[in-house]
C-alpha cells in the first residue's frame, strides 16, 4: 500500500471518529438530561500506522439476545449498512418508544430493503441486561428476528464499545437517544433524531444502502 493511500485511509477514519463524537455530543440525552461532558477519545491506529474500521470500533466480544458471542466490528458491522442505537430494558419511556419507532422504520422500508440493513441496539445497562432479558425485551417490542441485534456483555466490554460510539455513561439513563446510521464499507455516516418520521428514516437508510459509484 502506498504512503498516499495510507494517509488517505488514516484521514477517512479520523473524520469518522470526529463525526461519531459530534453526533453523540449533539444528541438529546435520555429523559432530557444533558450529557456529561467528556473528552473525545484518542483515535486508534493500527500497527502499521493506518487507521481502519476494525481498529477504531474494535473486535470487542459482546453477546446478542440469543447468547451468541459476536465480535463488534467483524461480526456486527463489517460491510453492512447499520442502524445503531442505545437502550436499557427497564426504561419505561424513551427506549421502548424508540424501539417501536425503529420497528415502524423497518416496516416502512419493505422486506427487500429491510434485509439489507442490520439494526443494532446496544444495552447501556449490561449488569442487568443479560441476553435472556434482552430477548424478552425484543419479543415484547415485536422485533426479535433476523437483522436486529440486541447486544450486551461484561461492563468493561460494553463501555469500550459505547465509548467508540462517543458515549461515556455515568449511568444507564444518561445514554444518548440519537440514532446513528452508517454504510460501514463506504464510510458514510448519518445522525438521525429519534423523533424523525419513520418514512424519512427509511429513506435515509435506503440512500445508505445504495452502492457508491465506482465501489
């Protein structure tokens, strides 16, 4: 790989890291609380000095609602179009409302487009949200099916993943309600307010699912 290509890749992921930090710092906090100010994380760089998605997001192992161990980048994100959000299951307001909104988004997308997008809900309360608890929550919300992952794990692993998404949480309730949509392979990312109409969110995902020219 040429040094020019390495510099370009490094710049791509520096921009991504900055965008993710901006997305979450601008987001509405859960239950209307302002997010606690935190310093932006230092971008990760691979051994060769080239930034890449796996180095940034990490392959931290989490578990989905079916108890499967998944590497966050390689198994959850790589080469996918994703819709990311943060929830905790004993939330009685924003979390179930947003989950139902995203269910409406998936319905608005239609089966063909929905099959191209992976919804990823990461728990901000891993001490209480076991895979079994997440599966029950997903079933209650009518979204326990293909292409929707609810992720948890040990506290340190979850905190690392959430930190890579720009969220540093003193408590589960202080997670951001902002949605982050991304075309991982194309390095295209978009912040979306959770109160946006389902049809508008579906349209944004449709645009991200369209291949880039020349890719």
